[in-house]
């Protein structure tokens, strides 16, 4: 990146990914959707937090990271809030 800036006249470079791949969540997406749908209509105290959803997926065999689950859950909630 530094060499790219030094060799060219440009002063700013941006990398924007068009679609975010879900390599680890892909096979677990239906399970994740069902967990999120089950907690959607509940009171705030009774809802599963993203960390609890992550722990549920881990018991089923999910080997991905927490951050991927959290990002997916936030996007899912935004999509269903509309």
C-alpha cells in the first residue's frame, strides 16, 4: 500500500468489499435464523443475547467466531425491524 502511494499521484485509496462472504456461517445459517426468530417476539429480558446464541451454535458444532455471529445477528435484526 505504501509503495502504491509513493509510486502514484493519488493521495487516497479505498478498499470496499461489495459482499461479505459467510464461509463459516453458511451451513449454520438456518439454525441461526431459527434462534433469532424464536427470540424476536420476546421481552428484552427473555431474549437471547448474541453471545448466548453463539454458545448455542457452538454446542451444535459451529466452529466459527463470535464476531461473525454478532454481525449476522445485527444485520438480521435490521432487516426484520423494517
